[in-house]
């Protein structure tokens, strides 16, 4: 239906080129920001690996190994949300606003599911932040990543709300593209974390 599509702006001379340049510059700046975030996470990863390899008894006495099944389900949900947000962004590019809203909100719901699952896992753990290097690194890494997931959900909800402003995404959808890129980044970081914390059993 016509109401489900974005209204096309009237053609203006030179406007499209200026908008493309602004979008490209914005995405370049945001990519640089994500690279700086990658350096932070990389330093955490290297520190974690070094500690694991140099600590004779990684698990403190009386602390069982982490459960893998439930975190694995949360991982599947989070990684799947990357595909959902990809199609949401494509829907925006094709001016299918209703489909964009549905897929975008679904992504937020999947991210919320992941955060709730992580909170429930924390609640059921038998160790805390002060339980040796194991507890400290576990809560630091998963908590820092969870903060990024939370920020990503807030950005998604902001972009969702802005989609109800008439003509807001006619000229550019930099906010949607940058939020989508941030979400992919969060998912990739979690795959690395999941491998280090839950899969690495040695």
C-alpha cells in the first residue's frame, strides 16, 4: 500500500550527491569509532588469554564449570538478530517503512532476550566478581559486552521512534546504517567472547 512506503522527496539539483557524501563521511567516522572499540575489546581478549595460560588453577575451588547450553541458545538468538537487522536496513533502502519497523523492532526484542538471558545466568551463578581472576574476568567481559548490547537496543528504539517523523528518512538514513553496523560489531564480539569463556574448557 502507498501508506507503507516512504514519500519520495522532490528532485533537487546536486542534493543527492551532497547527501551521499554526508552519509559516506558519517559512516567513515563511525567505522573509525568501532575500530577504537575493537582495540579495547582486543586488549581484554589478549589479557584474558594470557591469564588463562599462566594461571595453574583457573577455576577456584568449589566453582563448577559454566553451563554452555543456555548461553548457546542466547548466542543463536543474538547472532540471528544480525540477519534480521540486515533485512530491516534493506527494507528502509527500498522505502518499505512498515516492514522496516517490524524487522527493526524484532531485532530489539531479540537483543532484549539476550540481555534477560544473561541476567538470569548471572543470578544463578555460584561465584561473584571477587572470586579470583575467573570471576573478575567473567563479569568484566560479559558485563562490558552487555553494556554495548544495551546501548545498541537504545539506538534501535531511537531509530524506530524517528521512523514516525514524516519524511525523516527521505534524504538519508545514516542513523539506521550506523546502528546496524554497531549491532553487527556487537554480535561478532560476542562470538569471540563465547568461544573464549564457554567453549574453551581446558
